[in-house]
C-alpha cells in the first residue's frame, strides 16, 4: 500500500512540475486590449513558418521572431475586426482555399498532420489561418467595393500592346480590370489594417 502511495505522489509531483514548466515557457509577450500573444504562440508560428518555407534559409532567429510577433499581432487584429463585423465564410470556401494552398506549396495532408504531431500544434492551425484571411478579404471587399475605380486608359493601353481578335480583347480586358481591382484591394487592405491597429492598445511586455 505504501509503495502505491509513493508512486502516486511521485506521479502528482511530476505532473505539477511539467505543468509549471509549460507555464514558465508560455510567458505573455504582447497584449492587444484584452487579447494576448504568448511565447507558445510565437514558437508555434516560427515552427510553422519554417515548415512551409523549408527551402528558405533563416540567418537571424531574432529578426524572424520580430516578424512573427508582428504577423501574430496583425492576425489577431484581423480576427477581432472580422468578428466585430460578423463576417462569415463557409466551410466549403475554407476547404477549397486550404486545398489550393497545400497544392501551391506542394505539401499533402499526411505530411501536414505529421508535422502537427511532431511539434504539438493543433490540427486545424493552417485551416484557422486561412479562415481569418478569407474573412478579412471579405470584409475589405464589403467596405471598399464602391471604390474600385480602375484607370481604363491604362487598361486600354495595355490592351493595345497585345495583338488579339475582338473576342480575345474583351476577355483580356476583363482580366486586366480584375488584376487592377485586386491591386487596389491589396492597397486598401494594408491601409485599413494600419487604421485598425490604432484602435487597439498594443503593449509589448
């Protein structure tokens, strides 16, 4: 009986030690109003960044850490903003974007799942990132769709440089207009994010 009690006590002490060790490595690094970014969040993002950019050489881990913290701040703000405006995306949209993204970076689901297990990262990590980006894009579209005034003179100049028949010209013109509209949306997305940052109290601890 005494041996069982001793074993049980050792188990409890070991469990508490592990819990405390995790807490010590999960310091809060940044607060964004009532939201936080922890050391664990940063480590997860660094590991994920290394995983999807495996061919990219990382020369300075400190610079990478600063970039990652900035990415996490911006992502958190996007999440708060899209939740505030009640922006929703469908599961089909998320799955389609996830599939296209994995195809683009040439990583399959099995490899992704293996990475999650190895680094102890939640299985829906990438899926959640894609969801936030989709919601943010939808929000920017809703806010700025009335301001997508494309310079048609510039489009026609580009069109004139391409020898095509009438039908092809119309298709090519539509493609050029969409490209120019996407450029405008990207600019609006950057400026809107900078404006949004000013609404929050961001503290580095």
